[in-house]
C-alpha cells in the first residue's frame, strides 16, 4: 500500500472496539461469500465523509483468519480486526477531501449497520 499500513499482524495501536460486541450468530443473515454485507458511514463533526459497504473489503473473513492464525494459535477472546472498509480512512480519502487532519475537539463517528455507532472526541495534549 502507498502509505505502508497494509495487512499485518500485531497492529496493536489506534484501535477502538464498540459500542458493543455482536456475536457472529446474529449476523449470519448478512454473511455471504466470506463477507459481511453491512452499510458503513463515517462522520467528522457531523459531516459524512465516507459511505461504503463492509462487503467491499479486499480480503474475506476466512482469508483474514487464515492470515491471523499463521504461526500462532488463536485463543477464545482474541480480537481480530478487519481493517478499514474502502473509503473509510482519511489517508485513503486525503486530508484535503475531509477538511484537513483531525484536530483537538473534533468528534469522529463510525456507524455500521446492526453494529452501532462508535463515537470519540479527539483530545490532544498541549
């Protein structure tokens, strides 16, 4: 990838979970061909900057799990992140397209159908 943040194991920074964990069993009707078909939106200060579907992710869930489990034993409770849905990353959209880099006080909302809305405010140290 151009920014060098492609698929990797152990990317354990800048992660957020929530607002709740949803069991896969409750999403089975949205799962087809190894992909979850769920609408996604991202907002910065109430302005929608992204809209896509999780089914557009490049790697399927079976492929993600195969990669994550290579040379390691996955255990109950391990969290496997899927990465960003296409057009869901400021680096991908370019900061200029979304009004610049995030700054102190900005509110970011990530909504995904049936999973909820994760909202965080950017807090910087002076």
